[in-house]
């Protein structure tokens, strides 16, 4: 398992209190696609954590989906080449 942490703020720079935060990591190579996803738990003001498994080492991309009330936004992050 690998632990992921996110520090999320609103437009004014204040810690965000969200209803739901979901992390999805994916890796695509040579016709294969691996995916791991899970809910991020609130661990403090604007702080969220999750533990996910990687299927294998490689170049992974992450997407964090934020939900507040009935609004949803997905943010893509940079790729990582190591777990």
C-alpha cells in the first residue's frame, strides 16, 4: 500500500471542507490499463489521505475528484514513475 496526502484549499486559500474526495490512479502501457481508486479520508482542516495499491512500477497518473454539495470537479495531477 502507498499513502497519498492532499492539502486542499478554497479560492480564498482557506482549508476546504468537502463532502467527498476520491483518488484514482491509472497506468496505461502496451495495451494494458491498470487502475486503483479509493476515497480520501479527512485527516485535518483541508487535509485528506488515502492508501492505494499499485499493480506494478511504472508511469502512473492521478486524478482527484472533489465534491461539495452537488458540485463535482476532477483535478489531474502529474505522473509519477515510482510508487
